[in-house]
C-alpha cells in the first residue's frame, strides 16, 4: 500500500509541476476531476465487480503540442474490518505476472500529440481509435481502446512527410498498437515520383508499400488466467504486406475525388481492390470499391475491431479455422454526412460479396458523432455512438446484437460540470473466459477547470 501511495503522490506532483508550462502565451491548461463508478471483470472468476472512481485528468495544450493524463483511483468499501474496509483496485497500480511496469504506467498518459493526421509532421502517443495507413486496405481505423475501462493501452503513431524538409518525394506513416509490447506494428513508406513536375494531377500521385505484423495474436487471451488451456505453446507472427497507389483527381469546394488501388498478401492469400472516395459540397461523403479476394483473405485485417477478433483472424490466417471465407469478387460502399464544419458527422460503410459464396456475408460499420452546440436548446450536449455488425445473413440481423460491437458515450455539460454515460456491448465469437457477451457501462461526472 505504501508503494501505491508513493506512486500516486509522485504522479500528482508531476501534474502540479506542469501547471507553470500552461502559463506561456497561447497555452491552455485544463484539469478534469472525474467522479463516478466503473465495472470490471474479475480476472480469477470472470465475475463483474463495481468500484467507485476518482480521477484527475489534466490536459495541457501549447500550439500543436498536447498532453493529457488519466490518473484514476478505483476504490470500494468492503464492509470488513477497519484495516480492509477501504480497498483500492490493485490492478491499476501494482504490476503483476500478467502486466509489467510499462504496460501499467505508460497508459497513465491518455495521449501526447503533435499536429494532426495529414500534417507534414504528426505524432500521437497513447490511446486512439482511428489509425489508418494509406488507403486502409491493411490498416483501417485501428483502435487500441477496445479493452477500456479494464485496460488502457499506450500506442504510438508517427507520420513524417518529406515536404517538411522541402523534399516532397518521400514520406512514411508508422503505427505501434502497444508500445509496452510492440505486438501490433505497421509502417508505410510512400513516394511521389512526379512531385517535381509542373503538370496538373501527376505530382500528387503516391506509390506506397505497407508492412503490418502481429507478433502475438493471443496477447490479450494470454492475460486471462482462464484462457491458459486454449493459448497454443507456439504462436507464429502474422505478416500482412502490400503495395498501393493513390491519385487525387479533383479538389474544389464543389467536389473532391481521389482514385486508388491496393494489392495485398496475407500468408498464402492475396487480395486486391480499386476504388474512389471524396466529398460533395464539403458535406456529403462517398466512396466505393471493387475487391478481388482469395480464399481466407481478410480485407482491412487490422481494423477498428481487431483487438477483439485477433484469435479468430489468426485461425483464418493460419488455415486452422473450421470455416474460412471463400475467394470471391466483392464490393464496398461508403456514404456519410458532415455538417456544421464537421461538428456533426454520420458515416455508414457496408461491404460484401458479389454473388453468394459460402461463409462470406456483408458487414456494416456505422458511426455518429455530435459535438457541443449542434443540438438546438441543448448547447452542452454531445455524444458519440457506433454500431459494427458482422455476418449479415438477412435483414433481421441488422438489429441482432450477436456478432456486433455497440457503443455510446453521452456527455452533458453545465458550466464546468460534465456528466457522461458510457456503454459498450461486444460479442466475442472466441471468448477467453467462456462468455460471448462483454458488457461495460459506467457513469462519470467531472469538473473541468480552465
């Protein structure tokens, strides 16, 4: 207990010491005080346990630089003797055999960032849910947040465009899902071979190559004591690699358009696609792809749901699955709406086969994001929601939570006080503990001091 207290005091001291940084011109310093409750799964029994939550969430912004911490203490009153009446959840502060020091303490940083995706220099360390490399046919909206609130992961993204050094011919995009273990990593190196030409269109052409690997597809299953019997002794590295090209065709206030294509290799399977995407009148989003896929090929292998489907995809990748997708020609359609300077955005993406190959079904990915000030009469209301549905066999499956990920966060602000309701429902087809349904919900209240 002394070690935990010393660690907490040290981190709080670091937060207070950071305050003077925000005194610089153009800097902002925010301090969130979070109060609420959280539910966690007991690693030994699989039962759900409820704790009270108290957290400090400082947020510092200086120009393109940003830093945010998440120093949460989950506690409860056990009702036992005087000594153990007050209990702090040890898994949050004390490393054990399943969690090392870096895995435990790096995630205390919610994020450290510089710039935004698409800038000549972009860096983000911590949590994220939208990491994409190139056209997204290998890494598409990858998220390391699927195990919140039980486990926060500290990842990294770093993009460098040669234009930063007045050498626009090359650039690189990189990703590490978890810096503490470097299990999921990816990199894309691209070139603009005609960047020095004065001709229209051609200078914007990108030709790239991407490599993405997973050194331990059973990383999360191995953290669960109940899963020891199903984790194999030998786990091969997943390696997905490919080449791509992208060419901006139109860029105006009325219409933007880019055309692109990929060829990707997964073990013995190959997949390819050609497509287009863009905006109409800066409001309407659109995109479409035609795909040609071999047996067992998984497009966008590292997507938003990957951390929850790693074992399932590994068995397909290694040819161990009892049922694997047949090779087929497929499609993807994407549409959406972004209004009020992107303060409200709704997107829907569906993909599926052309024809009816065995064990290949359409999938749906949808997301709604509404920022503060959009809803009339509720200036302090904001919310995010998503619904991902796999194996759509008929219309009734659209509203069936099986094989789905469902999540929502609703925030209500009144002055400095913010109340948030967070809900997540996930269906795990290959659960480590025997239960397919994973439900987490919590209510948070915070005071934002700026």
